[in-house]
C-alpha cells in the first residue's frame, strides 16, 4: 500500500532544485559565449557591408561627376578615406577617414595601378571601371575575408 501525501510533502526536493539550477546555469553560460562570438562576427559582417556600399557609392560618384574617385586604405591606422582623383595623385578629401570597428583589421590592401605599380587604394574612373585588387578584413581570432575589386566592371565582392 502506498501512503497518501500530506500537504507538508507537496513540492520539489532539494536535489531536484539543485539539478534544475545547475542545468539552467550551464545553458546560460553556453548561450552567453555563443552570443559574444556571434556579436563579433556580426560586427565584421556589418563593416564589410558598409565598406562595400561606400565603394559602390564612390564608383557612382565617379560616373556621375565624370572624374575619378579614390578609396584609399591605411592598414596601419585601420582607416579608409574617399578622395577626389586617382589614388596615386589624389589629395582632395571627399569624405573624412573612417575607422574599422575595434578588433577588426584591414590587411594587405593591394590595387594594381599600371603594369608595375600598386597602391593601397582603388581608383574608380568616370567609365565605371576600377583598378583591380583586393584587401583582407579580419576580426581578432576570426576568419579572414577577402574584399575584391574587379577592374573591368568595378564590381566589389567578398569571398
């Protein structure tokens, strides 16, 4: 025969409560660490999207104004600047330097200007073409993403 439960016996045991709290704590710790990684990756993706948009805008400006526009990268300072004219001679600033977010690095900007000359910036011409090249964007401890500019079309893509 089983004994009937009295109102004093109703509820959870101490062991059940401890196990529940331990499981909840473990799940929260996993969620927080996963969220931090997602936030860092999202920051890099957001910067890449912004940079691609700025470069497309520079290309459109070159076509509409009928003169070249340069987007020059400074890997040491982690910034890029939009200038009026070709990258090898441009001095008029169209847009003040913009910085990459903290922890996001701009690496190895190399764009081909002529057969034997490279610059750390891309020049968009009035015909919509560009100086071909690439640069890498990487957040601390994250994957390295290549931002590539095609010469004939001026298309900006990532891989």
